C-alpha cells in the first residue's frame, strides 16, 4: 500500500511523492495533498482487484 507525502520546493511549488517512485509537482500545498490522496486511492483500487 502506498503512502504519498508532500514537500515544499524552493520555487514555491509543492512536490507530492511516494516511496514507490511516483511523484508529481503542484502549484499549492492543497493541490499536492489532493494529488497524494488520489495516488493512494488509485493504488488501493488496483490492489483490491481480484487476483485471478
Ligand atoms: Zn505509491
């Protein structure tokens, strides 16, 4: 299960990143948080699919 976090950049943007290698840059902390939440939700959906 992924856990995405966010970190502010020197230029004022905010990077959302995950230990799985996923990352994305957003203009605001709120947008980065949204992206992080969506990433976790996307991965959860994939992992909840039937294994067959
Ligand atoms: Zn991830």
